[in-house]
C-alpha cells in the first residue's frame, strides 16, 4: 500500500501542502493503490513530490506538474 510519506519524501516539512495539494494527494494515493493492486508486483516510489529546488535539481521542467 502506498502511503503519503512515500510520495512526499519528507519535503512537506520545508514546503507545506496547501489544502488543494492535500486533496489531490488523497486522490492520488487511492488511485496508485488500486493500480498497485492490479499490477500485482512490488512497486517502489523512486521520485515523489518535487517542489521548488527539488524539481530544479532533478532537471525538471519549470512548468512541471510533477
């Protein structure tokens, strides 16, 4: 089961989530857990939420919705 800490990776401490982001996180977790169950294999989140400088560091697009 995917949990919030897998996606947030502790970054919410420096970049607090808005209420919209919290709502979207809940929806994402439900969807990912359904997918994980259907996939039937172990899955690891290797790149979760990338706010601010984390996205820059990863070479992400300035317009990234990652």
